[in-house]
């Protein structure tokens, strides 16, 4: 769907929400909105799409209570704000929208979490992306280096060809917040796989060691939990360029969740998992088994880490034997490890030994 068509459809869906609320009021009903529960207990596997989606459990925003009434009022203000942005061809960051609500009287948000959550609720109800409403995140995508040529449309409407290895500096190509075909066309690729790396230090290590050229990799810096645009960009490379996606992270519960958001879909964005998730992604990060096999330096698990690991044991996305074994072993060891722990054996160990061994093990090399 083209950019203008997406925006037009989004506005139509916004009108449906407003009409529904007004119709309830005209009938003398207490207005309400039903929204799928965004929780671990309400995600289920969608076999046809290969990702995790929201189930049938729903919550209700009702004007019966003052809190619900305020949220419905904010919803109506936000609908009008989004409609005006599309009409005026303007866009807003989530942060700007939060501050704009200061002029909404009783409808102003108490925190940015409230405005962010409402924007996500509207995505779920309309089945549109927040970008279709002209809302964009504060953060941009991550950095990429590899032998891929793409065509990007700049702000003047001119199309520019860029090779993400030869036409960029050491910091790589910065992924914009919009990575759809109206902004970026993937032209050519001479790479074998995508290596998604959690930390900036490890991204720089792989680039400095020439890992992308030696092994035909497209190296992507995730910047921790990756932005939507990063996940979407990797999914496009995977599907349109037939590049396997490999994820290289630290060994801790939060890094495991980074992988799960890339491969299975995040709980927070389960309504658009098929748009962001890459079900064929493979894990190549540090594991609890690696801590033992490579005798890696470690840190002690915090109480928060332990709680997170125990929660993952009840998370349906981590039900595979591999994940259960690694999580249980981490709890038993009581330790975690960073990617940089591999530097114990020198700066070249990660590219000369560790990654080649792991990539061979999972069938990439």
C-alpha cells in the first residue's frame, strides 16, 4: 500500500472510533472502547504467520469511572490531532504529542507513558501503524554496514543510491524511522547473512576486524532493544534479499527478550508482529553453556535478573527446550556474561574463533 493510501485508511479508521463513541452517547449509553489485553497471558502463536499475536482477552475503557472517562476524552483529542496532521502533511514525535496535550485542558496526559500507551491502543483498534497516523518515535533506527545497495528518497524527493559498505563511514548507515518502499528500495545485495549485534562496542569490534567483508555479513547495531524501524528493516532484508538473520547478544534475561522481540514479536507490539518479527531468526548470542565452555568472566545475577528469568520460564515464547535449558542453567549458575567477556582471549577472538564456530554450528557458515 502506498504512503498516501495508508494515511487515508488510517483517517477512515479514526473516524470509525469517533463515530462509535458518539453513537453510544446518542443512544444514552455510557461510552466505552474494547481493547485487547496487552499481557503475557493474552499472547498466542499464530501458525500461519509464524509469530505471536494477541488473543481474545479484552479490556474495557469505560466512562463509568473517572479514569476511563478521562482516557476517552484524551482519545477524542488524539483522534482529532492525528487527523489534522495527516490533512496538513505534518508529523509529530510521541514526545511532542505529549507536550501538545498541555493545551487540551482536562484531557492533558499525566505522563508520557499514558500518551504512548494510548497511541499503541489506537494502533490495535484500527489495525494501522502509528506511522500511518503521522506519529514517529523519538529514537531512529540503528547502524548498518554491509554490501547492500539501496535507493533512498531524500527530503527533497530525490532518489539516492547508497552502498551500505562502500558509501558510508565507520559508523555505518543510519536506518531512518520510515523504511517502507516509498522511502527505501532494496536494489542489490552481495551478502550471505545479517548479523544483528546488541551493543555498540561489539558492532565497532566486528567492523574494525573486517567481519562484514571476511564473512559476507550485513552487521546491524541493535542499540539494545531495537527500534521498530530496525526490526522492520531486518525483516525486509530477510524476506526480500533472502538473507538469514542471526542475533548476537549478551547472556542475560533482557538480552533473551531482545531476541524474542526480533524473532517472535514483543508483547507490547504483538498486534503488529507479522510486520516486525522475523520468525526464522536464529540465536547466536552468549549462552549459559558458553559461560562454561569458554570459561567466560561473569557478573552475579541481581534479584531483578532472577525475577525476569523466572518470568521467562512461564512465557510461551520461551517454551522451547533450548531456552528452558539455558534459563534454568543461568539460574543454577547465578551468573550472566556480556559479549565483551570474549575479549578475555584477545580482540580478535570473537571474529576469528567464537562467531565462526557458532555460525558453523547453526549452519550459516
